[in-house]
């Protein structure tokens, strides 16, 4: 019997009172309308406003993906989405990488009218602000920011990332509405061992 196990990494910022020390963290796993077996493993908590690269194990750190001993530049993918599209990004790196998403609406949309997710709809994020033509929405995994026209904006859900190889991303807009999209990410690979 061959067992197929697929893991998805989720990340979220927890805002604490800076003058108080965190003594404990409680994590609750909530699943709805699912069948099968779910494994919940490897919790990483870190201080600061920047997400570090995913550490494959406790020995090796990540570094920017290299070809012929040169760092591969940041990859850019763009397109136009009408209503809903699945976009496939090619991540030639050796592991997952944070994804920066920029959305430029062509028509206005209500609050919650734009959603991003991965694969078959996992790791979903919804933008809470209404949008006008000419606005720019940015969901930046590289800096852990959600911005509307360069100012902080609220979201419901997760920052996005690309998996190594073919990475599927679903963009859902209000019915019959359109937006230009731009995705950018730095491919990653295993680096040196921790000092």
C-alpha cells in the first residue's frame, strides 16, 4: 500500500502587547466538512514582523536559489483575471517560498469581493475593503503586510506562498468583474547548516 501524505504550511501574525511577555500559546485545530485523516505538526513561533524561510529540518537553513553559482532573480508572473481563474506559477527552487500578490481591479468590487487561495481552495485569504478601479491591493508575504494603495488594510486569512514545482493559485473576483494580477517571489533552496 502506498500512502500519499501532503503537507501545507500556514502562517499568521499574532499581535501581542509589546510591554508584556508571552507566557504561553494555545493552538486549536478546527476542521469542518472534511473526510480523511489530518496530521497537525511542527509549530514555529518567531518574534518580529518578518517571516523567515521555512526550515526543512533543524540542521539546515534556506538560501536564495542559485544557478551556476549566481542567485536567480525574483520571478514575476502577471495576467488578467475575469470572475475566477486558476493561475499556475512555476517555482524552480527546491522548496516553498513566500509569495507577494498585487491586484489591480478594473471595476469596483465590494468588501470581500476578492479572494486568493491555493491548490483546491486551501490557505484562503479574503480582502475586507471595498475596491475601486485604479486601487492597488498588495498581499506581501515578504514583509507580512496587507496594503491598499500603500496603506495598511485588513484581510481575513493567510499570506500566500508558492510550492516547489507547479504551484496552483485561485483568484476569485465578483462575478463578471476583472483585475490585473502580478505575483512575485524569490525561489529558495537548502543552504548551510546552522552555526
